[in-house]
C-alpha cells in the first residue's frame, strides 16, 4: 500500500514540476516579448524626437529665431520643448 501512495506522490511531484517548468517558459517568453516591445517603443520615441528636432531646426533657419521661439511657433508643448531644446542649443 505504501508503494502505491509513494507512486501517486511521485507522479504528482512530476506533474507539478512539469507545470512549474511550463509556467517558467511562459514567463520567459512574455519577458522576451516585453523587452522587444520596449525596444521598439524606445526606437520609435527616438525617431519622433529626431523629427521634432529637425522641424525646429528648419523653423529656426527659416524664421531666424531662437530655439525657444521655434518650439513656440511649432506649437510644441512644454514637455516636448524640454526634450527638443537640448539638441538645439
């Protein structure tokens, strides 16, 4: 009788271990997906910032104005100005 119980316990342990490993793989895949999405978002943000800086530079040249005025002319919000201005000064 004890060998039957030990066999059932061992099977349960193996099933729990399989479940744990499967869940671990899922978490690892989710982390990889998140890392890729984060990388893509960072790249997109950088590209958008680059575009905003170029537009501000063109405005500065065309209007002969300061970086601050170029941002105002383009209607940039304060938070966008704070990100763009370091590249213009």
